[in-house]
C-alpha cells in the first residue's frame, strides 16, 4: 500500500521513522491483495476528505469556550463573575452575576456554530463531488466521491473536470502526452498550462493500465510550493525516471482541451499543494475597533481609578470609627472586625464587580451583531446586484464594514477591474490603409445603448428597427442583431446568463457580442478579391507574387492574425477535444536531418502539405451555394439567419446582397457546430475572431500544423515549424511556418508597436517600392498613435520570408540553443532575436478592452469623495495611460510625469528632479489656490487632496517602481506620489503591487483599499486594509482573498460612499453611545458610594444592574446601529464630499470619547442627585429609592439615543418603546414574583408601590429633561451656529434632505457642480474665445434654462443642434411645473402667468430671468442677449424687483453655469425644474429654521 | 420637531416583480422592499430653530406651574423636628448619651417643646437617624428573608448571610442578622401639656408598615399553637435586644416577626440620613386639629446608642400631602428647570436671530 519511509530502508526502527522521513513513497493501491486493502490500516497520509470545520459535535463546547476565552474581555467578565463566589467580596448573587457572561458567550457560540455549519456544508459539497477512480474489482474507473480518494489511487479525469488531488500524470488521450490545465483557481492565471505524462509512460504503445502499474514513486513530503515538485519513479525493472512539476496535476486546477487523462494520487486532501497554500481567513481589525480598544483601555483605567478611590474612601471610613464599631459595620464571618486596610483591599475587589459594567460587556457582541446586520443590508442592496451575471455583492469579512467609510486610497487593478477584460476587435490598418470598422463600432454602441434602454423599449424591437430603417441598411442589420441578442439575453434570462458565465470560464468570450465582428466592407471586399485571385493563381499554378502588394499584404495580415498565436481550437459540442485533423504524424523540426529530409526539393518523403490538405478538402472547398447557409458556422449563424430574413425585406440593397452572396459562397465549413477559441490572452482570441469575421478562420491547431479555412481556397494547412512564444521583454511572438501555397518559410510576428517598428526591414528611399513601404510605415505609425489615443491596445503584425539557407543557418543555432542545458532561456531568447529582424510590416490592429459601465463616473465621484486612486497594473505603460485617460483618471489637461529609470541612481535623481519641479510649480500655484478656496466658502475643510496640485499625473513603470520602493527612495517616491492627483504603476508585479499598498498603508498611515479581479491582485488585496475582489471571469482567487467581492467596479461607489459611510457613522455613534451609556450608569453607583461608606453597596437592584446592559438598553442602540441613516443614500452619492467625514474620523474622534464621558458624568449626577434630594431624609428604603434612579437612567439613556438618532423608522420607535415596556414589565413581574427571594434587595412590591406615588412620576419627568438639556441645547447651538456660519458637510447633507424633493435634487446638482468647478476658476466666458462655436454651445448648455429659449427664438443659431426642440418642451414643462415654482416667484410669477397665453415663451424666460442678468455680465455674447433684453422689457422690470435675490446669488451662479457644461440633455429637465425653486430656496430654508 | 415622512419612498417600497422573469431560475437579485433597501418611511428630526425653540418654551411653561404647585403643597406641610441625641450638654438627654444596648434600668429623659401652629390632618411621628449607614453593603445583606417569612427550617438554621449574627450561645438567633440586631429600640411617648397637665396623645402603632410587608413578606413561624413563645422555641434573641422577638408587643397581631416597628426597621434606608415612621396620630374628629398649637412634652426611653459613631437621633412630627412629606426640593427644581428652559429659549432665540437667521440663506448656496 503506501507508507512513509525514511530514505529507502523500510526496516529501521519505528521510533526513528517520524524524525527521519524526508520523502514519501507511493505505491499503487491496486497491487495489494484484497483483504489487506480492506483492513482498517491507519495511513499516515491524509485522505482526500476536506475538513475546514473547526469543531465536531463533541469538541464544540470545550473548544469554542477555549477560543472565546482568548478574548480578553471574556476572561475579564468571567473572572469578575467568579469573584462573586468569594463571600468576602461578592456584590451580587453569584449565579446571577454569571448570567450576562453566559449570555454573551452563548450568543457568540451560536454564531460560531452557525459559521462552522456553513463551512461544514461547503466541505460536504466538495467532498461529495464525484470523480472516476479505478476500481480493482470492476477493472474500470468507477465514480467515487472525492473524499474517498486516497493516495495511491488511480484517477481518471475528463475534460473540464476539476482535479480532486495532486495527481501524477501517467496517461493522456493527447497523442503527445500532454494535458492542458487551467490554474485559475490556484494562481488566477487563465491561460492554459501544459503538463506532461511521465516520460516512460509516454512511450507505452498500448493504453495505460493501472493494474500493470507496479512502479514505486518516491517524492517530497507535502509542501506548499506550487512551482516545485521533485521525485522519481522506480520501475520494476529498476530504472528510474525523474519527476518534475510538469508531471503533477494540482488539486483545484481544471483539465482543459484534453479528453482524458489518468494518474496516480500523490498528495490528497489537506496535503495537497492547493490546500497547504490556503492559509485560512485572516482576522482583520477595523480602524474603528482599534480606536475603540484604546478607549476600552481608558475605561479600564477609569474603572481602576474609581475602584482605588473607593478603596481609599472605605479605608478612611472604617478608620474614622476607630475602635467604636458602629452597629451597621458588620464584622466578618468569624465575628472579628476587619482592619481598615484589609477592608479596603476587599472593597477594591468588590468595587470591580460593582463597576464592571463600565467595561461594556455587550459591546463586542453588539458590534458583531450590528456588523452582521450591516452586512446583511449590504448584501441586500439591489444597487450592488449585477443582473448580467446574477451576482451580488459578497461580504466575506464580517468585521470591517465600517472601514469602508474611512478609505483614503484606492489601489485598483486595471484589466478586469476597470475594464471588462473582454477584448473587442475595433480597428485595423493594413499596408497603410485604415479600416475603421465603423459598422462594428456602431453595432457595439447600439448594443450598449439598447442594453441600457432595455427597460423602456421593452422588447418592442419593431419600432426601433423601423425607425432606423430609414438609414443605411447596414444599421438595420445591426439593430436587428443587437435587438435579437438583447432579447435573447433577456428572455434567455438566468439560465442563459448562467450558461454564459460558465462558458466564460472556458473561453475568453462569453457574450456573442464580442465574438461577432461586423467586417469592414472595404476590407472584406479586398479579402475576397484576394482569395479569388489566389484561387485562380493556384489553379493555374501561377506564382503568388502575381498578387498586388496590397492584396498580398492583406492576405498575409489575416494569415498572421489567424496563425500567429497559441490559440487552441475546441468545439463545444463534442466533449472538449482538440479539433484535430491529423494528416500525418509529424513533430516540429527537431533535428537537422529532419530538416534536410523534409525540405529536400523532391518533397517525396514528406509529401505536399498543400496537396494532401486540398485532396482531403477538395470537395468541401468547392464553392457551394444556397442550402448550407443555415448550417454554417457558429456565432455567425444568428447573423446569417437574420440576414436571410432580411433577404426577403424589400429594403435590401446591393451592397449587402453581395456580401451575403459572398458569405454563401464560403459559408460552409468542414465541421458542423461552433468552434471555440481558447487563448492565453483575450487579445489573441479577439484577433482570431476578427480574422474569422473575414472568413479566414482557424480551424485546427496541432503542435506541428495549423489549419486555416479560407474563402475560395478552402482549408490550408500551414506546417508549423517553430513557435517563439510571447515574453514581456521581447514584447512579441512569432511563428515560423511553411506556407502551403508558396512553400516559402515565413515568419509571422505579432507584437507591440514600439518593438516591431524598430525591427522592420530598413527600406531605401531610392527605389519606389521601398519608398512606398516607408510611407506605409509612417502611415501605420500615425494610425497607431490614433488608436492609442482612443485607448485601444495596439499590435503590429509583420512578416518575414526566409530563404531555405537563412532558415537552415538559423535552425542550426536554434537547435543548439534548444538543446543546450545552461542558459537555455538566454540562448533561446537570442535565437528569437535573430529571426525576428528585417520584418515586413503588414499592418496593425486596435483591440479595445472596454471599460466597464460607469467607471469614469465612479472614479470621478470617488475622487470627489477625497479618495486617491492609484492604478497598479501589469499592463504596459501605453495601454495603462490610455485606459487612465479613458476612465478619466488622467485628464487631457493634466501634466504627466513619467518615471522610467534603469537604475537606482537614475531613479533617485529622477525623483529628486520631479520633486523640485513640483515644488516650484506648487509654490506658484498656492496663491491661486488659496484665492480659489476663499471664494468657495462652502467647504472650509481643506482635504489632503487639495494640497495636491490638481493637474499632475504620475506614471511609473515596473522597473522604476522596484527602485522607488527601495528603502532609500520610498520616502521620496511617496512624497512625489502624494503630490500627484493620480498615480499609475505599469508593468508591476503582484509583489510590487502589494509593496506599494503596504508602503502607503504603513508610511502614510492611510486607510487603503485594493480592488482587483485576478490572482495577481491577491497579495495586494490581502495587504490592504480592505480588499475588494471583482467576481469576474478571472477565477475566484481574488474573491477568495478579498473582504468584499463586487460584481462590477462601479459598485464600489455605492459600497464606499453610501454603505461605507453608513456603517462607519452607525458604528462610530454606537460605540460612543456604548461608552456613554455604561459610564453614565456606573457613575450612578459611584456617586452612591459617597453615601454608603464606600461599602460597595448599590441602590440599584442587582437584577436591573446586571440585565440593564444586556436586556433593557441594548435593543434601541442595536436598531440605531443597524438602521440609522444620518444622510440618505441619494445625498451621499450626490455629494461625495460627505465621505470625507469618515476619512477624517469626524464621527469618532478621541476627544469625543471624553466629551461623552463628561456628558455621562453630568447626566449621572443629575440622575443621582434629583432623587437624592427628593428623598433626602425621608422614610424611603434602599431599593424604593434605587428603582426610580434606574428608571430615570433608562429614560435618559434612551432619550439620549433619541437625540442622537437622525432617522426614525418604525423600528426605532418600537425598539425604544419595547425597551421601556420591557423594563416595566420585568420590574413589575419581578417585584411581585416572590416575597422572600432575591436577597438582599427583596424588591417585593417596590415597583407597584412606586407607581402609585406621584413623586415617582415627577422625578421621572424632570430628571431626563435636566440631564439632556445641556446636550440638547449645546447641540442645537452648535448646529445653528455651525450650520449657518460654518456648515459642515454632514449637517448640510441632513438639511438638504429636508427640503422638498425638487429643490433637493437641484441643490444636489449645484453642490456637485460647485465642487467640480472650484479648481477651474475662469467662467465659461473665458473659454469662448478659443473655440467660439463649440464653447458657445457649451455655454448655452450650461445656462440652458436661460438662453435655450432665446435660442429657439433665434433658432438658426448654428451653435445649436437639433435638441433645441427638446428644450422647448422641457422649458414648457417648467411653466406647468409644480407649485414650488409659484412659491418662488411671488408676484413676479403671477404677473408673468397672466401674459403666458399671449406670450408663451416669456414666462419661462422670466423664471430664469434673474440669473440671466448675471450671466450676461460675464459673457462675451452680451450683445446678442442685449437684444433679447430689449425685446422683452417687462422682464427687465421683474428683474429689478428680484435684484436682491439675484445679487446674492451671482457668484455661485457663475460657477454653476460653468460646471453645468458637462451635463447631458437628460439632466436638462431636472435642472429646468430646479431653476424656479432656486430663488425660493432662501425662503424654504428660513421656514425650516422657524 | 419637523416631521418629514417621505411618502414617495413608502410608495415605491413595495416589492416589484419587474426584475424577476417568470422562469423557474431563482434570481439572487435582492428583493426590492423598503426594509431591505433601507428606505423605510422615516422621520428625521432636525434641530432647527423652528422646532427647538418652541420646545424650550413649552417645557418652561409646563414646568413652572408644576413646580409652583409642588412647592406650595410642600410648604403647606407642617413639620416639627426635635433632635434628642443629647450631645449638647444642656439637653435633657445628655445624661443618656453613653447608654449601652441593654442597660438596666433604661435611661429616660423628657423634652418639652411647643408647636406654634396646629397640625390639622393626620400626623405622622417619625424617628430620624443621621449618619447611620443602614445601606452598608454587608449590613443590607445581613438578614434572612425566609426566616422572617416564617419558614421553620430557616428559623432554626438561619442563612449564612446572617453571619456573624446567626447564632448566639449555640442557638439560632431569631431574627438573625445585623439589621435585626441593630433595631431601633427607643420608646417615644408624646404628651400635650395642657395647663400643666400631661395629656397622653394616642399613638397608633399599627399601619406604619407596608401592607405587603406586614401580610406577605413577614410571617411568624407556623405551628399548631398560637403561642409565639412556643413557636420561637429553640431560638435566642439577637445580642443587642433586651427581650426576645416574641415579646416585642403585647398584641398578638403585632408581635414576633410581624411587629410593625420591626418591619419598618427591616426596610433598610437608602441614605445615611433617614427617618422611619414610628407612630400615627390620627385625627379624632373634624372639629379639632390633630395636634393643637401649644406645649408638648416627649418622653424618651433612651436605649439606642448612636453617639459612638456620631449619629443623631430625632423625633419628627409631620403631616403629609399627596406627594409625601415636606420637601421643597422638587418644587424648586421644577421651577428652576422651567425658568432655565424659558431663559435658554430666549437666549437661543436671540442668538438665532443674530447669527442664524441672516446666514441661513447663504448657507445653502443659491
């Protein structure tokens, strides 16, 4: 069977075994005789059962308790409860004192139990996954659960199955003994990796039979190194073979592209590398909690001080009586009086018990409950739900919700986070001619639009397509397609979405949208032409050179797109197997002899590829018409179907008809069904799909040949001689093929433009051809630059034709390189360099990695919220910058500092230089900026970002970053980075990403959030204070490591701005309230000590005392902690600046703790002394006096919460009422329940009697009022003064919400606009001179509520597009708009109303007239509006009336107008509505204050 | 405070089925309910002048009359207090100052006093102790409620809480504990001196304890005899007591544990200065006040030593009102708080007018 052995000897004494075993020996389980296998032999090796649960049914209680006592607070409370069992010091009934602790422990235990149970269930699910294990008795592979798999078992895996354990690959259905696996689950890399069958088994001629496996495997002990596996296999013959990591299939990976593989299990279960790597969830402590813990320590200190004070007090009290023992000083049990010192010591312990409540026992558990509820609400937010993928936000960390409200830095990955990570082929240029693929772009645009309009259009596709049918037919098709796809997506609903999401794991593309590419008609025509002529040339045995250079370039371009990649072709219908049409078994050229053999002119031995391929495909390559259209290929099928429908429509024009015919001509393919391309990078797949759109389809790829389906020509098979893979240094990849048509050896290279352009064949300008080439190159370069500006990822395609001699000489060196042992990589690299020169440029492609929806808006809003956003990407610099521009992270007016240095020294000097530069620039700008700030008046707080020069962007590449992160430079780097508005780190490794995050986190003491989607972001996600994973196609690794997983980047906005803010403010308030509450309650007892000789007596019944926290006062604060909303969501989203309050910890600052303590002190004084004086020198007994105090305290505490509560819902009301009722009910029941129980208080009938006394009610009324009066009035005073003189953002936000909805939204807009415009001081007028026309329109838009109507009067203004009409109508809607507008205008309004009939425009003009005046003064267009003014004199009168109002608002309106420029027409209506209320705002506000 | 129920939010709070297609597939889309989307109809109180200032004035307007009412009521209460501790050497009780618990014969003293005003209604006679910490933690605990409730087993086996006052001379103490042990045992008698003749005033010693205490909490041990002496067989008197518990009173329904003086004492006072109801002087007829103005004399059997711990003993005569004994504090407190509220309201109004109002319009930018 299996055993661990020490070295090779199995006979050494067992006691040494454990110590010395270094390797593991694995044998086949099948070898053992049956009975022995049945024996319950205790294997030292883990089986494959996964167990992540912490507890079992038996161990739960002790283990959980043990764990809970790791929390210091619990130990403390239990200790105190146990103190009660000591008679000398006990304060309460011991059993009772234990109750709250037990309660808390029980709540936590139940929570743990539940968590463990869900872990158990997920374990169970995994454990009961089935896999095929070879069964000895049945002699075949049988289904078994994963958990039953053991080391030494033989497991067979099919395509797309997940590997259940670490398996040594012994056989593969792949003829080359390869197995492709996808390791996304482990490292997040989506590309396929190759694994190799153990060499000797590869050479087996027959099929692998587990029964015959007699070898013994010796390998390392289980370890967590994913990239290492060493061992050897000893065959029965005694021969040995080495085992490498290439032979090992790791658990958690997925088998791809390989039909069947089999292997022997080496490591199972928890010993697999995947699980050893999985270090469980971390416990993160939120910033708030850290701060809170400090205050808890303060509480401890206060407690100790109070106890010491009481101790001394009691000592003195006892001492003052001296020897005359008073009757009320009860001696000890033995009848002897304690000495003052000893009594004091006892009292100290007693006091700790009495005052224990000061350390809030329920604080931790309450926080946990509140956080769980907060998490629930975040989960439930429908705005954080993504319909497309049917996924919602997941909170994986339950204890850092409030950190979301305090973020300062966001570190974002780019690909897949900001972008969709779905590459879409957008444009290309071939031999200097650009094919813009407008139709494709339109289609994509339509698609998106249609998608967003989904609700309104409601599947009434007909109307839409009809409307568009007026325009070109092309767009009809497009619309139809997009509609059909849309409805398909919609009606297909969940199942479809699910399928799509599953598929997306297998292929780079999920939705048909990205796969379909509408070909550019010009290019398509050229391709067809080219193919036709090629066919002619071939059939006439003419040389290929007959083609014009352009056509041959186009042909080569598509060939390159198709074959110059590592895309694997699969067909989804069959169980994923490689689509291979193997003609002859041939491997890549391995030796010189091989080369000579295969390249001899006679070509007798090898035969002709082209002939063989054509012989096989002749019948199919014949042009066919008609019948096979529908059965044609894959994703095209929808298109074709639609086209056929359209064929019957009368509108069809010639152009499309022809293209359709073309399609028919080539429509047939050898395979039925869809081919799917699996690529290492989505770019590659995008290009292959693009080529397919031009009917140049990749149909098969083997290690030695590539088959391409071409129009007219049918299938061409290229002999693939070499593949020089992509690497980030060369930034290109190449394939060396033998061209089947010309028999030439060609090199196709695809790579970054910067490298390819340098490798091109230098062309002399003398000869016209070279000249032409040069032109082409420069043109291409121009287009490339254009693409880059558009944010497209660019690739250059080039070709080189090698002569046989060249190839032979290169091959020689290449083979040497391949066979060399040392420096193999280096030599291969050199070899690649040698062949990739003198290239002939074919063209370039532009691939778009589309931004996710709403990314620019989200980034803009997050920025306004004071968050610094850094992009850390592994992508290249150009792409990163492009994307940064696209998502508005970099503005086009920004200055970009690029740091590219090659050494530490240069980076140091570069950094210094930049710092100096900024310093000088910054000092120039300070004056400007302060001036700007004073005019603002709205945000007196200068956020950290305001010290940043607003138009600086920092771009740094990976290499320089490595230097910049050096200990000596990191400070400089940071200070530079802080000055910049945006930072972009390109080409950074995962480690660097995490180092950057760490640097900012530790050095700047800032709260950091990292967001990413791939495994390369995992380290960064883990390092950051909050890690957010995007649950996208890039595997689950990032999600697993994250604290929160969102479906989309844009969800971050609501998560942070709304939920973050809420969670933070709720929790902060709750924590503060907790401290207040407990301090207030305990202080009551403390004051009493002065009147009971510091004897530790308490007037509050022990039941009330003990359950006060847990029962009576806990619910309202929980409800408030969960549900209170200081500011509604819309305002938080609308005014992102409010987020800054969390960043600056405004809700919970250290002094606030003390403020609350002082308030607690005061309130407790009130609550103590009012009953004290009321009952002074009366016959009241201890508990009849203590009960009112408890009631007062309860009222005060709840009313205090009520003052602090900003939003009252039904839950708040009911919780408060419930708490009070609960107290009274408990008190009443408790006080009648037992006349002799509950010593010493024995509260029999106390409450009942109290409730019959008027004094009780009188003090219950006055005390809370007195207690809360200062807080209330100071709060009011503070808010009045602050809110009016220096409004805080939060305060304003709250007020905003109280205004009528219309005004509200309008102000929101205003606030936004204002912020936007703060840095840009010049009003729009200053812009106009530069570009009068367009800016006129901008200004018009900006001031749309005013001038739009004029412009319609003078409607032929060229600056105004067709939307004037729309504005007309919206303008009209204002006149009919809500009563607020009436309110606003007062008499003016009424006046104009009367004229409305006759002069309809005027009224609207009037409404906005007041702002017009001021606008005019600042516009160069004055003259034009001067005329308007003259035209409507009565409006001027009105303006005079409203002058006051106008003047007051001039400055702000200034800014508003400017800021409005960016608004699109959708906002216009809202703005227009807002306008009338604008002037009444002051009134509205006044009313709120009176 | 401002009420701002947002009806719109309420309206769209209903769950909408728009997003969920009729398919069998269950969407993970969260329900669009007001609760889950945190859009419950809510009331948002905002501290504005319009809401806060009226509150101040209203509080002021309510509190001041209440305060006046209470104050007047309290002032109408007649109260007379005599400190008979005897620390002052001129005091008649000075001779008894250093009396011990069981001194025989008991020290007696007489204090004459004059009531200037008649006490119209029922008069309550209290004894008051000062500086007597009846609320000391160990003192408060030192009792056995089940023994006092007449539990026979507890009678003979007092709770540990009574230690060290649970046994004496190997007999269980009934009633045990420090509270019982230190029971107030002065006897006060009141005489009206009418023309040099001392007319004893009837002091009613029943009805001074809570009804529930007398009838529910405190019970004599049960047995087949009514003879308390027999019932308390096997117990001994508390150390400081001159006589056992069954000899506290001559009347059977006021003897033993249900002796009301005892019950009153057992209800431990909250503060070190307290009074306890001693006797009731009921109004005889409607023609005469309960206590006429005039000369009175108080006969004290001085047994209770308080001098050692600087305690004071007082005798208080008081009438009571609906709100208990004389205590001007609550009335004054109400008046003061009401005035402060009113004043604050005015101040805030001024502040608001001076600073708030003008800037309101500027605060939200136009």
